[in-house]
C-alpha cells in the first residue's frame, strides 16, 4: 500500500496542467514623456528632499501606525495563509478515529460485552489535470497582488501625509502673511486718521480704510478652521486620535520646497516601478490560473480513500483484528447541461476584464506622470512671475503711500495698491505650496515609495 501511494502521489504531482498559462501582456508605451523631468536624482525616501524633519517624522509614523497600512499587513498575512492551505490540498489527509460499544443481553444472563475500534482514515485526490495546482498558482498570485497593494498603500499614505502637511504649512504661511497684512493696513488706517484729524481727509476715507482692515481680519477664522482640519487629518493618517492637541506646532515660515528627486525615466519603467501596476499584473496571473482550475473540472477526477482499523474486544486487550483497505473512486463528468463549460467561459471573461483593467491602470499612470510633469513646470514659471509681481507691488505701494502723505495721491489709489500687494503676496505663498504639492504628485505618479518594490515569483 505504501508503494502504491508513493507512486500515485508522484504521478499526481507530475501530471498535466490544463488551462492557459499567463504571458505578460506587451503593452505599448511612449518612448519618452512629453515633458522632461525637472530634476535627476537618486530614488530614495523622497520626502527627505524637502529638508523638513517634521515631515520626515510624520511619514515614518504613518508608515508604521496608519490603520489602513496595518489592515493591509493583516490581509497580507491572510493571503500567505491561503497559499499554505492551497498547497496542502495537493497532499493526502490523514485523520484518526476511535469508537467503543457496550452491549447487554437483556433476555439471557444479563452479561455485558465491550468492544472498541480505532484506526486511521486517509484520503488522497490526485491532481491529474492540474486543477489544484492552478488554484495554488492563483493563491500565490493573490499573495503577490496583496503585497503590491500594501506597497501601493504605503506609497499613497506617504504622499497623503506630505500633501496634508504642505497644505497645513501653506495655511501657516497665510496666517503669518495675514498678520503682516493687518499691520500694513493698520499703518495705512493710522495715516488716514491723522490726515482726517488735520482736516486733510474726509471721514469717508477713514471708513474705507477701516473696511479693508476688517475684511482682511475676517479671513483669520476660516484659516484657523482649515488648519485644525489639516492637523486632525494628520493625526488620523499617523494612527492617532484627533484630540485637539496640535500634531504640528504653528509655524510662520515659508512652505518647504523640494530640493531633489528621481528621474522620471521612460514610460516603460512604470510597469516595474508602480506597485498598483504590479498588483494589476498579479491579478491577471490569478484570473488566468482560475481559468485553468475551471477547465480541470471538465475532466475526470480520481479519489483514493483508505482506512486502517484495529478492533479490540475488551479494553486493555491486544488488537483482535487489523484491517487495511484502499479503494479508488472515479468521477466522470457526463451531463450537467453546460454548467461546467459556462463556468469556464465566465472565468475567461473575468480574465479578459482583468487584462483590460491592467491596461486602464497603465494609461492612468501615464496620464498622472504627464500631468505632474506639466504641473511642476507651470508652478515653477508661476512662482517666478509672482516673485516679480510682489517686488513691483511693494515698490508701487511704497511710492503711492509717500505721495498720499504729501497729498499728491488719492486714498483710492493707495488702497488699490495695498490690495494688489496683499493679493500678490498671497498668490506667491500659494504658488510655493502648489510647487511643493506638484513635486509630491510627481513622486506619487512615478511610484516612488518608501522602498523598492519586491520581485515576486508566482
């Protein structure tokens, strides 16, 4: 029996495998991106290019404690366990059993008789046509896809933390600018009041200057609310409870600007660099393997149940009889009114849909990179133009304020110049934030994560 079982097991593992094999799709990609990358540097923990220790700490906290990342890790453990379960289906199962009986002769002398039996039950289903091996292949592909999904979630989590942090720093810069603007308008209001007290300006001018001051001051409330929202979002992203205690202390400095980053490379590199594309490829491998699993159901199956039983007449006695049995059961599909073939066609359709999803994911990735490259170029140009606008606005306001003091310019001209200066400064702060956010978007689009994407064997 041992020799027969060994032969059958070896034959099962070397049997044919039906169904299609997965071949990586040859997807056409452009030879180069339409817009060249603005930098060429090493691939690393990309957020270090901002030179901001607070941002570095927040991202490290998020990659460790973010609940979505931890959920993805649990799903990875689940997928690994499923691979082990599918692998065990290729091997025999052995179970133990025991039972006992006590019988009494009610019509005779009332004596009792005790008996017991125990043994082993074995079951083996040879994988003659590779259905279970296809299911194991699908489980391995699911494990790979889950690993890539986890890597992609880390990529997105890091970029979400960076984007939220930069938005918060934009708000801080705008709050600092708001205080500067209020000081500027207070000085203008004081000049107007002095001129009104001297009879050189009407009370109407005072009210106009006061109205501008109040409108600027009214912007503080929405900014404070927006900052609290961003700070609470960072708390959640880093796995903390938003208790109202500041995650990021209030700072009045400029928005961090990226210093260096990875080369955009060529579009074809995205196929190996972006985890979501690798996950889509693994999904295709899984869907194709499941086609083979369905095809195997069209063929006969063989099962080999066996038992070894030892009967014992009384407890403590030696075995009275030992019986070993091995049987073979062949299940041949005959008539199911097309159910099995319909399931094969359904699996083929799912595989085709998975291939199209893979192509769609690639197109979306290419679009994201192209858009991010254009966005960075535009943000750089906008920031340079606004720097000129701020300088010109400061000079214009300074000159008009001096002319107004001498009575050579109207208050309307001064207030217009003041509004233009405040608007230019705010636009410049926003342009710095947009430039930094564009850099984050490019890192996210290129698939640069907190580490290299693992090579997975299916």
